[in-house]
């Protein structure tokens, strides 16, 4: 394996891995590339480099591998990343340029295929993001599902149904019997990978105490991706209602007791009294 090594003048706190400023299809600007970008057609082999910096005064042994985001076992870009050697030794106070390839399968689906170069040394891992785009027709599409209105929040799911990575934006509205209860829009702090589902929650601290509302959640993204879903909710202050019912129940019991105490004692007619005695329902006084 060819490793280009450069001596360092300054000694840093620990080893690092980053995109090489000398590699890739997009040149570095400023302090370097924030990630590795690669683009090619199915069947192509793409080349790039990562820079591993060892600022210590001892050699560093680093193991390298490819990985897929949110997957334990690489089956996409992470499995297509190849190093000539999976373990390299970096001399003391040295930055090493380590080349690798991404072999895009002939049957790869067009669109975005995110991956990661993972370096491990000294008992810890560090990674460099790989943004791979396979040439061909792309589709930006998403769906909004399972909108739920909870106490103090609105929960929902967003699914990337296309083959491009999306940066979604949220718009949520709630209309009640008394007018608009919520009208909010903002960018969501997620990068939605192709085929992925995320469950999100929007805080709603000032939800109405008493109202019936219809909530509409709309999510949009680049490339014309957009979808909406709705849910209904009823806000009832059950604690207050329970207190009122308890007061009414107490007042009813008091009224019943009062009327029972105030009921006049009417004399029983003699013929009815004799009939009751014969049936054994009334005993003669001693």
C-alpha cells in the first residue's frame, strides 16, 4: 500500500482522520473538505484519500474499514470501499495520506449512497463521511405518516421514498373552533437518507386548554419532494371538569338529604293499616 507521509512541526492532543486535501473530485477549500464526495456511473471505480495524523512521539497502528450509516453490517457504499491494506502504521509526528477506492457495482441504483471510512486506533474510532452519488435518474420523494397529537407535542414520521438525500423542512398548522391555534415552519435538523424513516416530535407548549383542533403536518425538501398528513384532537380540562362534577354531585346529595328530612309525616288510613297487618308487613304496637 502506498502511504505518503509528511512530517509535522506541531504536536497535537491525539490522532485524527480527515479527508485528504489532495484527493477527490472536488478540491479542498479553506481548511479542507468536510467530507469525501464521489460520483460515478454503475461499474466505475473511484479513487480518493484520507489523511491520518499522528502527533504523538510514538508510531501509531491504525485499522481502516468502510461502513454504512445506521447499519451494523455494510451492504452498500461501506461494502464497496476498499483499502490495499486494512492496517497501516503511521510514524510519530506524521500525517499519512492513505488511498482507497470505491467500486460501484454494475447494478447499483442511481442516486445517493452515503457511507463512512472508519479508522480505529488506541481503543477508539473516528470516521470520515463519504457522499457517493451513482449517476442516473434521480427521484426526490417523501411521505408524512402517523401524525399523533400528544400532551404538549405533535409526533409524526417522515419517510424518504426517493433515491436522493433530503434536507426536509417542516410546516405545521392547527385550526380550532376558536381560530388558528398553531402556525409554525422551520428547517428540520436531519439529513434523511434514501429509504430511511425518522420519527420526529414538534413541541407544542401553548396548546389550547379547551378546543377541538385539526392539525396538518407538511414536510418539503429539494427536488419537489412534499407531502402532508392530518390528525384531529380534542382538548378538555378534565381536572376542572372533574371538580365541577364533584361539586354538583355534593350539592345533589345535600338537596336530597334536606328534602328527605323535610318530608311531612302523613297518617296512614285505618283500612290500609288493617290490610298491611293481615299481610304481616306491619306489627301491632306492644
